[in-house]
C-alpha cells in the first residue's frame, strides 16, 4: 500500500510544479497585450474597457510599469502588441532594435507641477520659492523621466534646486510630500491630480518648456493593435486623457 | 565521512540538487551577464563608490546598534520569564517577515516629521528626515531580529550550568554576565552580528520609503543599483555582483564562526 501512495504523492508534486510554471493565458477569444507607462494606468484602463465593449471577444491585457522596464521587457522578447511610453527616448530604444511595426506617434503631453502639503503651509507660489534653502524639496532622480524633465525645467527657468532626496519614482516623491517629510516636490500634473486628496498642486509658469511627450506604437503587427493605437491617438482618446490631466500636443 | 550508509535516500539528493540549482543559477546568471571589459570602470564611478562606502559605513553602524540593543534583548528573552514574553518575542521577530516597505512606512509614522516622535525630536532640534541617521534606523530595524534570534538560540543551547556554578560561588549577576555568559556565547554574538550586517547591507525597501535617496547621504548600494537599472543595465549588473561578493564573504565568515563554535567542547 505504501509504495503507490508515495509515488502518487511524488507525481502530484511534479504536476503541481509543472502547472505552476506554465503561464495561464485566457483560452477563448483574442488577447491584445498593451504595455503602457505607469502614469497611463487610469486613462488606459478606461480606454481598454471601451475597446473591449466595441470588440466582443477581444480581451485587452494591460501591463503597466516604468517605461524603461517595459522597453527592456519588449527588447527581451515580451509579447507586447502595443507600447505606449512616457518619453520618446525610451520608445527609441525599442525602435532602434527594429521592433516597432508602426512609426511612433505622440498622443499626449504632460507637464511638471509643484506639489506641496495640503493647504500649502509655506505659501509656495513659484519655482523660485523652491530655491529657498529652508524649503526641503524632493525631486525624481535625473535617471528617470520625471527627473530629467525637472532638470530641463530648472535650466529653462534658470533656477537651481538642491533636493534633499532624488527618488526613483513619482510615487515616492508624492509620498515624501504627503507624509510631511518634505515641503515640496516636482511631479507631473497628472500625478498631482491623482493624489489631490493628499497634496496640493501649484502650477509652474515655465512648465511648458519641459513638456513631456507620450508616444505610442504598434509592436506586433495586427488589426487590433492598430485599432487600439488609433483609439488612443484619436478624438476619444484625447477626451479621456484630458480628463486625467494630460495635455494635447496640438494646443 | 562514512561511505557505507549516507543516511538519506537517493531521490532526496536529486531534489536537493534541484533546490541548490534554483538558488545558484540566478547568481551564475549575474556573473555571465557582467560586462567584464567595463567592470572596473562601472564599479569605480563616483556614484558607485559613494554608494558602496555609504553602505559599508551605515551597515557597520547598524551592526553596532544591533549588538548594543540586541544582546540585552536576547538575554531577557532567553534567561528571564515575564508576563507577555511570548507576545514580545513574536513582535521582536516581526521585521523578519514584514515586507521592508511596511517597515519603512512604520518608521515614517514613528520618527518622521509628522510621526509619533517627530514633534518631540523637532523640539530637541533633531531632524532625521533624509539624513544618514534615517538609513541607519531603517537598517537597524530590519537587522536587529537576526541578532536576537541567533543569540537567543545560542543562549538556550549553552544552558545555565556555568552561570549557576558562578552564582553559587558568590558572583553577582553583572559579574556572571560579563565573566561567564558573554564569553560563553561570544561566537553566537559574532555570528549574529555578521548576519545583521549582511541584512543591513541588503536593506532596500525601508530605506527607500523612510530615508529617501541622495548620493553620499542616503543612497546605499541597493538603491544605487535600483536607480542605475533605469539607464545603465550594465552598471546595475556590475554593482549587483559587488553586493553578491560582499554577501558571500559575510556568509562564509558567519559559517566559519559557527563551525568553530560547534567544534568547541
């Protein structure tokens, strides 16, 4: 009795291991894999469900992460159909590998804004007021898109900031300000809008000079991928994106 | 080595080999991915050396704090009995299983500017926000349980025979502690300290959440690796290998100490 029981247990373990390792893709219908910058989470979730409604049987799988992580994944062979990046440079990395099936086109813009604690206790009203050494400012590190935008903005506005910390993500900048650890931070308008319950936004006059462009491109050729990119870059896409604070390049 | 009977069935060896492979293969993958031609240049850049030095310095400070706080804590847990001891032990070991980012949030609401102690610290003129002190606090928080756990184990294994004898010979508790107990578990303390050092060195989540990230001040090696990954994957891999090398040295050291401990009569 013992031996069969043991081998059953062993094969059960083996089966568990094997099924655990296999990826579980949805069986029925077509799946469209959309890789999008983390900042696009809200508008792309809306657009994806609209797309599913108008294309019965199609399921849109959204993969949100930092643009450069996504680019690395796509270059490593991840099955992306559409890629929407938070900056043209990252899109270029994918394009340089010859992995784009369509030219990239800009579908949205984003600008930086100052975020401060609720009620703006220090009365911060401009980029200049952040240069005061008594104000502790948190920026994104120059290596990440929001940080390089902050550098461009400082140059354009001829202001030099001494950050107390250079975070690797927008979330961390907002977190440091909303928790009161820092007095102010620079993030995108859309991030400030998403966090409006915990921080206040102060617009920057020079913001347009460090405008961030969001390109989208088809990675694996296909009608669905092209249609989805068209939806995002079209009239409807613009409406949804602007509701979340994104700008329109044609403005 | 006894060749006649190894004491384990053969299939167990096969599974053990799979387990070992699972742990070793990713490390081999890092070594294979290293861009050796640029390795020296990548790990000696300003930002890399600043991060490595900061990591070594903060981890060493955290280890000292762990020994100062952890040794008494381990003694209290192993050698005394008090109400709520079991609950306290569970709570003390909690940072072992908590995701580090949770530790960071907890520290933020304790020592942060608007935290539990923030106001009192501000009155004292102490502001640890975005300072190296914040890094040390984060590292100590996650590393302390390692020292307590390993020393408490050593204390229980050692027993209280010698202490009892010393006490009956008229030694006062402090004398017994300093002259008998501490020398007896010395290797246990060192091994625990080495483990704490290793844990502090690898600390990432709590530091990122609580201390921030600025070159030379709060950006330790793991944070530097995380940031480099954004733009220079080769640099991130090279620095990862440095961290792996340091970790290997530390683990080997701890192992030697424990083996030496076991060989003692």
